[in-house]
């Protein structure tokens, strides 16, 4: 199965979030392929814009572990259709989220995310990683 890691998942993995790492580890055991997009890399790097060269290098090495997807003519068309549909229905969705979904649709991939907002985007296949909350 193909998966696209959105920015929230990348951040969770990079920061060592146990729940994200455990769930991701379950997926790695199977023969899945993991991607991210140029858009998610842009969002991820935004958090490193003011950091030192060494910290940026570490972030870059982390991101190099994933295969990269980007916009194609088909995903650009998917984006336009999705944006129009959501705007017409009065549901504003972040452009980067819509673009990520459009790329995932173009590649028949499921988005791995911690962001519940992806679930309301038409046509998006998502796997929502819920943080593990221990019972009291």
C-alpha cells in the first residue's frame, strides 16, 4: 500500500512521539511504501527556517528517508476540482492540505496524519493516527 506522510506525521516522527512511532512501526512491518510531498517538506522546513545549519542538516537527513511526490498535471486538476467543490459549499480548506490530497489521489495513496481536518476533504483516503492516551 502507498502512504503519504503529511506534515503532522513527519513532525511526530521527528520529535519522537511514541504513539506516532508505534503506529508507524506497525505499518513499516508490512510491505508498504512511504512518501511525503514537496508541500509537506516546505511546511516541515518552515519550522527550521531560523535554526542553525547543523539542525537543518539533521532535518534534511530525516526527510531524505522518504520517497518524494510532487504536483503533476492530473494532481493540479484534482486540486482545482477539490478547491472549487469545497469553496462552493462554504468549506474553506487549507490549500496545502488540498494539494496534498490531490497528490495522494493522483498516486492512489492514503494520507497518514494527526490532523482530523483531512477527513472532511472529499475523496481523501486517510489514516488518522490517534495519540495514545493511557487509561487512569
